[in-house]
C-alpha cells in the first residue's frame, strides 16, 4: 500500500494488535508499505520485505485545493452549509486563514506523534531521526534501519511463522475464497 487515511490505518493497527495478543502476526511486504501501509505493517510481530520493497514514509501530509477562482471562472456558485467555527475547514472554495492553518497543523502534529509512537512500539530500536519525516527505503536498507526484520517472500513469511509455531502440516487460504458458480451467476441477474 502506498498509504491512505491515518484514521483507517489506526483502526487496522488496533485490530491487528488485538489478534497479536492471541497469536503471532507476521507481515509480508510485497511492492510497498509506505505511510499508512507502514503504519499497519508495524502492528505485526515480524516484518518480511523483498529486497526492492519500498518501505517507510513515516509522516503525515495534508492540504486542500482552494477552488474559488476556478469556480468563479466557470460561474459555479458554491454555498457551504456548515455551522460553527471549523465548519468550513475543508470547504472547497477558500484557502485556510491563519487560525485554520494552525488548527490543521495541530491535527497533523497529533497524527504524526501517534504514528511515530506506533512505529517505536512495533520496531524496537528504530531511530526515527534516520527513518521518519516521509523518507522511503528499499527493503535491503530497511533491514539495517530496523524497519523490517528479514528479506523474504510471502511464502518465506508463511514458512517462518509455521516454524515458530512448530507447525509442519498447515493450509494457506486466500480470503475471500473463490466464488461459487451460483454466487457468480447472481451477479449477472
């Protein structure tokens, strides 16, 4: 994942940690675990990466497009319906004023602090001065920076987890499973 919502990342992080309270959770990074993807990855007990995986982007960005000029040229009249001091914070017409910019910066700082605390909790010994502030690293580099544990594929991750659990006989299931013929036909009716 190249990232996404900080709120969604936190919800997923919490859910994975609930599972990790009961059983080990190993994470396999394919192409990328950046920003929200890395936020989620650090919820696991062990992270496997490919040598060329893109890992990191420990940071938070925010902004908005102020479209008032474009709306005026297109003769589009936008009327906000919000009430209250922050109702127009993410409205599409006007840029932020100084107090709105300060409020957004405060929210972003809080989000960044939570993100970095999750990283520190999940990655013992990581140095955020070297790894945070939006930096990206390849899997090979991530190992030396304590951002990941081992180079390995998804299959290597599964085998390692099975070894830890002393499981010699196991199945791997992909979810959702394949559709039944009946379910497939229902999509066309």
